[in-house]
């Protein structure tokens, strides 16, 4: 070959190689831009407290799915040193917490503690030791932000403990759903003079400053600052806001771009369990739709992270009171099915994070059914019909949309009966969760039908024996459901808590039975 052409050939090769490397570099930069810095999951340990072994196994699963962050809402399960009063009967030992955090870090997962600092603090205020902090004597969901010195002393202790235990760069300081903001006389005076935003921001700034002084960045739910944004600029610029959106319109709580213009960082937060989910229904369609719509939006809106929430309860409690509203006991109002039954939504969340385009829920479920359970097309379609069957609550004896409970039972019964007959080739235990959920749903409808008849204007005493007979069958059926619930969740939750969940799930049924028995 002529030398002149040979050198030209070499130059061409170099040019192509250089161009290819540049293209690859550009694609890598674009890929990094499309990815979220924080890919995480939120664990709600207010109730349904996972055993240490279950926590470890769940962290392993998150690591395999590419997660790098776990937000832990410890609530009363955290073993505080100076404030041991806060810890409940299911609290972990300090050795267990240290071991779990170390395990997570070995997997490349940072554990961010979530400590509520204004609302959702019933578990603190139920104790007389903290009564001075109450915003209201009876509604103890919120502390008073005007008790500045006592609040500062308490949260300095709590956050110092959490910061020493957790190695994450962040601490979540809560701040959501502060429904009593400006309620007490002290707060009313400040609101009248400076506004609700200033009342909220001054308190949260004090909390954020504590966290920053400990070398951490404060993370905060965004709903209240979006509703009352006037004083937002007073918050430290290190503050990260979490836009929790569970299927509603963008900017549901307020104007997010305006806060972004102030220089604040945002993370997004969809949900796989949230209102109105309870023991008997899960609004699967809404949760899949939430992932389909919100995650692509969060990417487009330049959110730096995504944290998937999974709520075991609504966070609303019922109380037994003594005189002067001393708390004798408190119990959560609504429970959801445990996290053990939601692998399909966790897996779809992973796919939604990895995909540049929005996921298609129907396609995902069919694909998951084939891959995870070895189902053929017909059975996969039956699982999909169960997942996406419209979920309705019964309110005052009537369905939200259907004409009657009887119609709901008939329509749902067909879907439920098909699901029960499916025999998966693999991962049978996971599929058994769906079968139990399906039976719990029918169990709920059967009970609501009896309850509706009892509360009907046409109810007369002579109908009591028939209603009692129906209710006795429902309660007998509950025993089998309880055993299945125990078998599927043993080791995931503590046995004592499983028994509590079974008791609470049928408490309303037993109460109606007692009333009917007196009429017989």
C-alpha cells in the first residue's frame, strides 16, 4: 500500500475511534442525567414491625433491584438512649439497629432515619413526660411549635442519637399533614401577626438547623411548605423537599417550580400502599398508574431522587382516655395488608426507574405473571383481571359506584373464583398472598352485606336469627383466614403482632355479633 494512503487510512481509523468514544461519552452523560441520584424505598414501622431477619432480607432484595437508599420511619421501634420512654414493645435493640445499618451499607444502601418533628407524633405525646408539648389536649397528633426551648431540647437529643447511629448524609425531619397548625392560643397569636407559613417555617428551620449542626442535610415532606410557601426562603438551602404524589394532579399541594427557583432540591415520592387501602382492598390500578405517570414527570422536572413510600397505616389513631385526657391506650384506625404481599409493585417500581419511557401496567403484569409464576397466557390474564378489578369501599351500607353490595359480590366473585383455581409453577407462596387478599376482599363484602341489613330502615328484630347465622359463618371463615395470614407472614412480622392484626381485622365483626346476640 502507498504510504500516503496508508497514513490517510490510519487517520480515518483514529477519527472514527475518537468519534465513537465521544458518542459513547455523550450517551453516558445522558444516561447519568436520566438517572436519579437517589433511588430509594421508605419503610413505615409504625405498625407491622418487621423482624430483624425480614429487614435484612428486604435490604438484600432492594440491593439486587439497584436501590441505594432506605428511608426508615422507625417511630416507636427506635431504641433511644435518653428518651427510652418513646420506644414501644416492638422496639429493636441498639445492637439490632447497628447490625442492620451495617448490613445495608455493605450492600451499598444508605439508611436515612425519619423522625417526625411536628405532626404524627402521637407516639411521643401519649406519654405524660411530653405533655407540655401538646398543641391540643385531646388531639395529640401534633406538638406546639411555640414551645421552642423544650422542642429544641427534645429534638437535639433525638437527632444526636440518630446521627450517631446512621452514616447517611441525610436525616428526614417529617413535617407533613400538620392539620393543627395555628390551633392553640399561642400559635393563633403568631399566625395573626406573621402568618401560618412563618409559624411552620420557624419551627422547621430550628429543626433543620439541629440536623445541619450534626453534619447532615435535612429532608422534609413538601405538602405544608407548598400550601404555605410565603416564608420558604427562610429555610436553609440545604433542605431537600419530598414531593409525595400518590396519583393526583401535579402541583396538588402547591407550586413546586417556585420553590425550585429558590434553589431547593426536590425528590419525588409515589406509593405502593396508601389511602384508601386497607386489609380488604388494595387499589392496585392507582398504584400502577402512579408509577406510570409520576416517575417520568419527576425525571422531567429534574428531581434528584425518588423514594417509594409504603404505608402500613393511615397514621390516625383511636384512644382510650382517662380523666384529663390521659392516654390509657391507642390503636391505629386503619391497617393495610403487610408489605410481604407487594413484590409485584416493588418490581414494577424498579422497571419504572430503569425505563426512560413510562411503564405500561397491563403489559407489566402479564409479563410478571409469566416470568415470576410460570403462568400461561390465560392464567396471566386472570391475575391481571384480579389486579385491575375496580376496588370500592362500602360507605353507610352502599358501594362507592356499584348499585349494590350483591352486585359487587357477583362481579368480584367471578374474578376471585378464577384466581383461586390458578396453580403457579413457581413462587407459590407469593401467589398465595394474592389468593388471601382475594378471599379477604370477599370476606369484607360478606360482612358489609350483613352490616348493611342490620342498619337498614327495614330491619326488624325477627330478622336477627338469619343475620346471626350469616355472621357466624363469616366469623368461622375468619379463623381460616387468620391461620393463612399467620402462615404467610410468620417471620416477616412478629407472631404477637400477627395475632394483634388478626384480632383488629375482625373486631368490628365481633362487635356486631355481640349486639345481634342481645336482640335474639
